[in-house]
């Protein structure tokens, strides 16, 4: 079953499936820990960025967590 596009985080092919530490090789939690990020925070930030862009106000800086 496909995940909603509203909760997806774009990854390059290496990070997604190809590299030894890729998301689908090590799992979500290990991937987050290795990179020091939270997908929940990334999704929240991307959604805020999109809402700002849709309203004509795009932030010039991307952060993983506020």
C-alpha cells in the first residue's frame, strides 16, 4: 500500500534503497538515528514550507526540526 504523499520525505536512490545504510535496508528508526533526524519533524517542516509557499511566503531556509 502506498504511503500518503503528505507524509513522504524525498530521498535520493542511495539513501532510499541502494547504500548499505539505506532506509529500506536498515529500517526507519536506524536510518533516523544514523542521520540524527526525525521523519516526523521533516514532514512537519515540509508541510509548513508548502503551506507558506501556497500562501506566497516561502522560507529560504530548510530545517529538520524547529
